[in-house]
């Protein structure tokens, strides 16, 4: 939806490579809100029921509530969500709720101010993010998901503190294994904290029990605190790949359709749209791309690490 972000998280947009002079997409090279709604309507016509707005940082989009309202108005959309870093959420939450947004996900890698500042590239304000979370609660958003990318030696020591902060809040912390998304984060396997290791740490403090998936292909493995203080989740793309059950497609801000977070190439929709393609023609393209998908990057990761590593789409272009 947008390739810009107000953070410079090292695992996504390191400031050394995305400095003040970095040139992001110009408006004419991005899908308009009307284009996004149009493609979404076509996708829903093909059976899609869940839509998510990501970035970059989606709250940087001007007139975002209008886009949300357009998507919410599509007949057949059962779930409309948005992922944000929360810095602009306090002001935006009421308008998003009024526009028809169903759910929020907050990307929050630490509850420690120093660690948080480092992981946001020095651009985040933890207090402001937590204020945004409170504003979202007041606006009527509940069961907010808190996504935490866990890196060994970076923020893994603070996971229990973060969980303690949100226990009993009704929000669900989901711990994500550090992934080799994009080409610029210097990913190393030894920085991955396997989900089962985190689960053992957590269970020593607060006993938990597994919970059945909400729907087929759910990416997070869910657990509930035995004392009733809520739920947590693990997204384990590195140690427990789920490629075979994945049913997600991603539409980047430049109009490229990707069928995998780790894709090396996608299918351009911007040019057909600008050249006057009909809905039927766009539907044919989307259908063909989806039926031809054979993405298995996470399952093939070990073999590909021994060979030349492919260049993948950057995460800020397609969301997490």
C-alpha cells in the first residue's frame, strides 16, 4: 500500500541504507486508493474473504479512512485488518474504527525503552506507541495482536517482560522467528531464537496449553495461559515452515502482486490498470498467478543457503 515508513527497523529498513536521501516511490508509480479497492474487489470475487493493510507504515497514507471505508464496503469481506507501528495510532484510531476497520495488529519488538529505540532506528517513542494502543482500545478495538520479531542477543532477554506487560489485557502477543526477509538485514541463522526454545522459557514462568487453530492455514501456533491470563502465539517460519498451508497473496505499493513474502519476482498489475484493462482482464491475471504458484522458500531455505542466495522482495514493500 505504501513503501514509506517513519521507523528504520534494522531487520527491515536499516538506516544505513534508507537514509534521508533515499527515494521512495512517487505517487504516479504507486497504486491509488481506487486502484487498491478495485483489485481487492476482484480478489474477493475470486474467494478472498480477509484483507490486511500494511506497509511501510500505513498510517502515513493520506485519507486512509476513505480507503478503509472503500474496502469495508466490498460485499464478501469478512475480516479487514491493519498492521501499524503505532506511532500515529492515537489520532488515527477513532477514524479507522468509524470507517469500518475490524482489527489492528501492533508491531512492537520490546517494552524496554532503550531496546525499543534501537530497534526502531532511533525514531520510535515507546510511550507514544502505548498511548496509541490505549486510544485504539478506547475506540473499540479489542483483542489487538502484538507482533514481536525475536532476535537472539537483541531483544530475546526482554520477551518475558513484554509478555508480563500484556498478560490479562485481552491482547495477544505473537512471537515471530527472525526471518531472512529482503536482502539488507544481514540475517544469520544463529540470531534466530526457535519458537520451541521461547515456549520452554515461557512455560517455566507461566504454564501454557496449546489451542486449536482458528481456521485452516493459520500461521500462528496458539497457546493459552493455564491461569486464564490470555493467549500467546508463535510464528515459526524458520524452524517450522508452513508453506504448504499458506493462502496469502500480497499487493505491493507499486502494483506488483506477490504470492510469497520471500518472493524473488512478482506480477505487475499497475501497467494493465493504467492501460485500461477491464475487471475481467485483471481477474484473469490474478487467477492465473494464483493457480500457478509454487512458493516453498521457507521449506527450501537450507538448500538455498548452500547455494547462491536469491534476491528477494524487501519486506517494507509487501508487509510482514
